[in-house]
C-alpha cells in the first residue's frame, strides 16, 4: 500500500435498539460477523480491531483482547477508545487513518452498549455526576438534561425562539424514524405530545430527551482494492475533529449557544474531502436534544445564528427539504445508546449512499455525520461519498 490508499466502508451492521439479556461479548460477535458478511470478508481478513471502550458496568473487562481470542484473530492493532460520546467517532477515524497510511489493510470498528444493566436513579446517576467538575459542580447534583436545559433557555432568550417551536424538531425526527424496524419507537408524535410529556429539566420534557437503550453497530473499513469484492463500498472522503476550550457548560469566552467544536471538525472534514459543506446531500448529526440539532445546523453554515429552529419549521431539514438532517431520526427518533450512536450515524450514511435507508433521500451522493461528547465540547465529523 501507499500513502494514497483510499479508505472505504465495505460492510455495516447494527442491532435494533432496545433491551437485550444477551452478554455484550455475544452482541459484539453478532454485529462484527454480520458486518464482515456484508463486506464479503471473514475474520481472517482483519488486521485491526477498534472499539468504543465499554462502560464501567460492563462485566467483561479486557474486552478487545477477549474478542480477539473468540474470533481467532491475528491482528496488528487493537484499540479501545474512551472519549464519551465521541469514542466511536474517534475509533472510526483511527481506523481510517491507519488504512489510509497503509498501517493496516482491514479493520472492524464497533460499539456495544447495555444501559439496561444499570439503574438510572442510583449507580448511573453517581457515574454521571463524575463527568462534571467533581469539586464544585457534582455536589450540587447536576444532570445531563439540566445542563442542556440551561443552554436551551439561553438560546431561546438570545434568539427569541419559542420553546413550542423547538418541539417540532422532535416531531420531525420521530416521523423520520418510525418505519425503521431498528428504532426504539414505532409511532410518530405531535407537538402536543412533546410539550405535554413529563417535565424533566425546565423547559425540556421527556420526549425532548434521548431515550437510553441497548444497542450495537459495526463498520468494516478497508482499502478500495480489498473492497473490490464488496457490492457497494462507500468512500470515506474526509474526517475532522476538534475540542473547544470547554468542559460541559464551562467555557472560555464563548457563549453556550454556540458549538465551535462541530464547526471546526466539519470544516476540517470538508477541506480533506475538497467538498463544501453546503454541497453535501444529507446530514446525520449526533444531536441529543432538539435545540442542539438547531445549533449544529447553524454551526455548519446551513442557517444563520438563531435560525436553526426556523429551518426545521420551514421544512428545510425534512427528508424532502433543502438540506435533510437526521433522516434516520437521530438520537431523538431512533433511541440513544450513546457509545453506539456515532456508528449508527455511519451505518445510516452508508445505507443512504447505497440507496437502502428506511427514509431514503433520492440521489444522495454524500453524507456528513458527527459525534460529540460533553455539551458538544468535543466533536468529530466524517464525510462519506459515492460516485455520482
């Protein structure tokens, strides 16, 4: 191989979002083998294994080593990456970079998550508290929805946005996802449903929160030459990442209504792909709350500051709109296993470009995905592309 090797995705797979009694190791084996089958490859073809590091409550430790044994692999590189919600994004980028440089030929990138293993009101809440400043913030009992509620309040205040209108982003995403058998929900919702659902952190309601669930996904990354046998390989045209000077709501001279990590990561991916962001056909962002999707729309330059919600209301972000956002339903429409969500976005991108997505965008030739952690303090962006 040479430095000009073109990385492609040759195979993808996912588990339906839901609840599983099966051990994580068995779920991982299932999605990995299914992705290899989709790529017309076998475990013997792998020389790289990349994954989101499992949650602390996952029973099996040394997870990648265990899977390496179970699959009978003889690999050059194995990585477990722990950066919260960007873990899958960074794991995928690491595999892409290794294939591009010729360090490895073929890698599988995967994530497994079983949130059903832990009680959300006890041990899980204690776990979440540790992501904040443990000396000054954790003692007051901050929550993730509480943090996003604060940024929503500020966003609505600064841009004169009605909370009722923000709910329409949830409506749009649930509509996009409900026919997909892999999603957590099986019916759409109305604006009234969203606004009248149980309050969680004022002004955020239950239906404006991403529903935690179990899930899994895998993506096979290889070179165009190795993928020749695959029916529809998809090029990884550009990748980018960025971490802003922030930790959750603690920012250095930056408003909580802007998410510079997303914009910077997207611009890097755009430059590498030599494709302007406004010429990309579909967007699959990691947006756990509705106003975050609106702000990401603004960060990408698709809407002016404060007009991300209007873009949804005007139909611009709908599947038949000017720039479709989250045709899969995203975090809000399909359910949200946080460590798996970045790879679910990648799986959706590949299916869009193959023409097999549940909510298919006609003639889609390029898709941008993102992942994030914290209050979108860090982000990755990836551009997938196929021949026009």
